[in-house]
């Protein structure tokens, strides 16, 4: 529990004078002042203005490289009329009052844009009202700028610090006037991020960098064959290693799973790691060592003919398909992947007595850290303090806080803080992984190429069923068929299906979730239809599939323009286009490739358009898209998790390679931000359409259609 | 599809996992971890530490000396997050045994400039290179050696020198531009 002094110390607030604290009621329905009593400071104040003038903005969205550390508070700062230089940012720690604090689903900006601007605007209005009251002036004669309220006729002014106490006593306006975007000073501009100087000088603190007095280190022996039971272990060699203090047998908790594990705790990480390698553990694989990806993939192919759960049906697919003069069908195969952020999973935990737990961690969500811990360890959520540090990448992996539960379980057996660090091998092999999805595609076309019938059938295991260890449910079919029924394309007689396949390996969200695999099948197949229709793939999409205006059509038109689609290419070159709209947003690519021998392919140029509606920091958007393209290129041409004898054969970057600098072409990013109510996400939409645009470009250049990822660019 | 590594031309760096191997061989020989007094010079400061001479330099820098800017990424010289300078050369500290580093000048990211004033750091800030930032210490340490040896690198020079440093966030285009920009700053 946080008392006043504890909170002030942790948040670095001086506690001098009084504050205006402002935030949302826990239900998110009502904006409230946290009043003039400093003890109430922890009641959700996004903004804290202290009498001496310090302005603090709380950031609920963890930063794993997407720039939220500043871009989320920037939405408050804009309306509050303070410059980013005047603001101190503090990361929230899963306090109930802040509601959801998980960065995921490309939701940090789009999910908070209205809410946090309203917080800032309400505080600004209260400060102006307080100043007007002191001057006995009309509110309309007052304005705020850079944390000062001015009285226009006289030029008199008060700083926010001087006004905070008075302002805190005023009623909170529930519908404050938001600024006209044309008056924005911060939003929409390329402002530099405060974490960059820290990250180029080694000063940024990530979870793995936390150091506490008396801290010990832990390395954990897990079994790479999932669901294995620990029979026994021999620690005689481990205990002879100097520095090894203790072994802790516990269970790794991931979703509903409990996996046996043994931690070696030592006074250095090196000793703990050596101790782990020296440990001889006997595992009972429970038959799971028979699992092979090759056989599993064959079983997915065998299921392609099965009738699945219908997730979308319009018209009469069967009749239309069978009577169509032109029929085509294709099968696409996408593999499992590991997230592989550069910072391996780790967590530091310390128990203060038996019932107070403190956690330091790189995670995508402080609230989810608490949830995952309380699900597995008997402790009330309010007794857990979570400190969120910078994350060395996340990509979905850090939504699942099994490492935090592990560290808490190990530290419980010691009376000092323990930092647990996974090796890269564990990070690669232990999941949860991106689900493999296979897609059976069918289309019927008229003689002129017009679509008459369309089907995308997904065959795959599901995320929820593997994480929660239960059979498929109808809810899963929608997340495993994400986006396939909601593209803007005008496809009559569409019937999409989902065929569920059991799997015992935990699967989970990987940057852009199921769209990261399904878009490849969907958009390459649209290309196959265009080819069959004898039409240019861009013209087929624009002229045949998108006759009505839509955001997708606008996106493709922009792509056509910026990529110079109609300009002829040199011999041996090819262009490909793809777009995908899903829960996170909308983006599209044109990729240009060249091939001199119709076998080895070089990527020449990448054009990307992302439709956001509203943009907060265009430079960060460009970075996110460049990054998504790089990650998508790795996923398309480099790596897959392949199980053999029950475990991932991929262990580290030598056999799970990532794209390197010499393999990454230029990416030209264009943002559509024409305002309007709809705000789309940034972090994920750059991923799904990349691989299909590349595959379609390769077809244009070489005549070879790629239907299985990953493939080798040097030998398509 | 699973490419055999030797045939995968996109995977130029295929060093053996020395870290794992050394650790395993010690265990196999049933040797007890030996401690020795080792003196290290890091960022011009002398440190006398008592540690296992087979401990990789990375862990001594991070956990004993307490400089956290050098990162752990793979433990087998595949990702470059742990890159430091050893007598002016860029090395992967995760596979550099302490015994080998003794008596040499070690420079980490914390030691390449005062006040973040190295041209590379300035260029990195100007072009807002980092995303998560975890790999960037290593990127800058590799780039610093490149620029010292080659003050006017071409794109290809940059690619060759920086191939050993992975970035999962995908900041490669920015890194390339920032190295050119740093060269410009250095040469003016």
C-alpha cells in the first residue's frame, strides 16, 4: 500500500505546497479533481501541479520503443498548454485508478487521444478560471501558454504553480473545450524524444539493469519440451560452483499452464547461469517429445478439406463458386515465430515481509503484471508495487508476464531481492509463439475477371485454447480469422471458415497478431485473382474490387501515386502491392524487386502508406513503420520456429536469424492524416501487408508465386 | 522452410557459441569455479575485482563494475548488443573472457564521451535513431571503430562494419544515415 510519504519518494515529488491533481474516476465516466488534500494524490492524478511550479504528467503506457513515454503525456500537455520541456513524466505502476495500462493492439494513442486531451483541457480551464477569479476578470480575457495564465488587457500573469491550489478547489468541467487541431503546438509535430539521449549514452534503465542492495541473481532450468514433468535433479556440481546460494523448485505459470522449473540463485548472474548448466535434471516428457512441426503441418494440410466453423457468410458461396466460369484455389502456409526482443525476458522481485511484493520489470502492462501474479500467487493486487522500466522490445511477448511470476516465486524463498534473467536460448525456445496459420483460398471469377465467389478458410491452432489449455471455443474463431471478412473489397458470395486444430504449445499475440499471417494469404490470393483476370493488380483492386469510395481505396490511390506505379520498370524488375485493414489500423505497401536470373531477388525500394486519421508524432510513425517492415522482412525471409523431438530447434540468432543492416532496403513512409473522428493505430499496421506486397512483386518479376513462409530471397 | 545455416547467405556471421562451450566444458571437467584477483581498466579507471577468469567481460562490466549501458542479448557474439572496445577494437564482451581483457584498455558506451558529445551520439540524437534503444550502445560502439578507421564510409562500408549488430526494432536505415551524419560532423 502506498502512503503519502512512500508515494512522494517513489514519484520524486517534493510534496511542498499543494497540488492540482486531475484524473478520471475509475469507471472512466467522470473527470475528478483529486482535491487539495495531498493524501488523495494517488487517486488517479494524471496531472500534478505543485505550488513551486513542478508539473508532472503520469504516463500509463509502457514504452518498448514505440515512443509512448512521451507521445502519450504529450496529448495532455498539448491541451494543458505546457511545453514538453516543462513536464516531468512518471510511468504508472498498475494502480487501479489509472485503469488499463497495457500497451498493445496499437492502442496507446488511438485509445487515449480523446480521454487524455480532455484531462489536459479541463485542468487548463480550471487554472484559467482560478486566475480570472483573482483578477476579477472575464475568463474570455485570459489565456494560457507555457504553464502561465495571462490577462490579455493588462498583461498580468500567474504561473500554474501559483494557481494550482485555487484551481484544485474548483469544480471540474466535464466538457472542456478541446483545442482546434490547427492551434496544436505539440501534436502533429516532430518533437525529439527525451529518452533518446539516455539511449545513446547507456543511461536508459531497462528491466535488466535494475540493481538493488543485497540483490542475488537467478538462472532457471526450464524444459524446452512443453508439459514435461520434473522427476528429479542432481545439484552436486551446481553447489560446488562458488557463489551459488540456493536452488528453488517452482513452476513457471503461463496462461493456465504450470511448467516445472528449477532456479539456481547465486551472487552473480554468471555463477547462477553456470550453476544452471551444471544442473542435471531428469524430465518426464509425457510423450511430448514426439511432437514435430513437419508432421503437424501435414495434419493442417489434411484438414483443409474439412468443413469449418463459418465465420462469415454472404450470398451462396457454393453455388456461385461451382457455376463460375473461372475457378481458382490456393493454399498458403505461415509458420510459428518467436518474438525475440533484444532484451531477453527478465524480472527483479523483492518481498517486503510476507505480504508485500515489489517488482521491477520490462513489461507491456503494469496492470497485467499484477493480474498474472495474483492469478498464481496468493497476494492482493494492492500489495504489489510494480515499477515499469524501459523495455528492450516487446512485440507482444511482454503482454505475458510469466517471467514476473517466476521472479516473484523465486524471491519468495529468499529474503533479498532477486533478479532473474533468461538466456537467449530460453527466450527463443520457451514461447509463447506466434500461431502458425494455413489458409485454403478459393475464388470464382466471371469471364471478365469480376469476382463471383470468395472463400478464405483458416486452419490453425488458436491462441486462447493453447494458453488456457482448453478446447476451442467460438470466441477463438474470430481472433484466428482476424480481418479476412472485413476488408473493403467488394466480394460477393463470400463464405469464410475456421478449422481448429489442437496443439499443446502455448501461442500468443505477436506484433499484428493473426493479421501478421492471414494478410499474406489474403493479399497474395487477391493478386492471383488479378492475374487470372488478366488485370494489373493495382487496377484490379481499384477498378474491380473497390468501386465505391473507402479508406482502403484512398490508401491504394496514394500508394499508386507515391510509388509511381504506372512508370515502366527496367527489365527483370517487378512491383507488388498489398494492403490490410484490421483492428489496429490500415496500411499498405508497394515493393519493387529485381531479378536477373528469375531465382535470386533483390529488394530495390519499399513504399508504405499508413492511414491514421490523426498523427501525434510523424517521425515516430515513420520509425514504427520502418521497424515493422524490417520485422516483416525477417518473418518473410529468415526465421521460423520448427519443432523436432518436442522442442524448438531454433535456439539463438545463429539458427533463428534476423535481418541485418546489409539486407534492409530504404523504406519511404507516407502518412494519411486528414483528421476526422477515426484514429487508427501505428505500431502494427506496418506489418501485415509487407510480405504479400513482396510476394506479389516477386511474382511480377519472376513468375514465381510464393505460398509458404519463410522463403529464401536468393532462391525463390 | 528451414534453411541450412551454411547455405544461408543471409546469415554471414556464424561463430560458434564460445560462451556456452566454455561454460559446458568447465562443467564437464567438473572443475570448481576458480576465483582470481583481476585488474581491469574500464573507461580509464582501474578496478581490482575478485572473479572467475572465465567469466565473460560483459558480466563483470555490468554486475561487478556496475556499468549497465553494455547489454546482454545473446551470449554468443551473434547480436552485438554487448560491444565494447578492447584496446581500440570492437569486441563482443559476452564471449570475451575476463582473463583476456586483463591489462587492456576497455571502453564502454559510458566512456566514449563526456556529456553525450561524441559525433555519433550527436548524430543519433539529431536523427532520432533509437526505438527501444537496447541495441544502440553496441551499434554506437561498432560505428565508433568504423569511423576511426574510415572517416568517409560508403553505404557498403557501413553495412560491412555494422553487420554484426542486430536491431529487432528495425532502425537500420536510420543507423546508416546517422553514421554518414556523424562522419560529416567529425570532418567539419
